């Protein structure tokens, strides 16, 4: 399976682990360390990401704020909100934006879901 995925997380070690997990599944992975950096990459002319793995808690701009900006800007790329901080309010907001919410303790589910989105 080949597909280009953007992993967005402010923690370098978490990004590294997510990247390795997705690459082992045959995906091409780019990284962003912040919401603004992710927006620049996703809104750039010719951006061709098949999916985004987006952390919720990041300084300056939350994952939900990034997703809202993307949806408002007409970017339809599938987004997996991959977080350890999924309270009911976050889950409801994610659902409204059409995001898939996956707990950070379940890396296998995240990899499987992202692989399915890329293959679709």
C-alpha cells in the first residue's frame, strides 16, 4: 500500500513513533510539528496527502482548530484525530467536523484506519 500521510504532533518522539508505525504499513509519511506548519503543507498548491493524523493538544493551535481551518478552506482530506485527551466535548466537535477519533494508546487501530483511508 502506498499513500502520502501527514503526521502532525508537537512531540518529536511521538511523531517519530507514528511515522515508523505508518511506514512499516507501507505509507509515505511527512511530518509537521505544529498546526500552522500543517496548514501550510496541506493548503499548498499541489498538496496530495491521502490522510492526516492530527494531535489534539498542541501549543498555539489545537488539532480541532487545524481541522476547522482546513474544512473552512475546502480541504477535504480525511483526518484522524489521534489523541489521549478525548473528552465528550472533543469527541462531539470531532464528529461535527467529520474526523475519526482514535485514542493514542491504540496505534494498531490508527495504522489500520489510516491505511484504509489511503486505500479508499
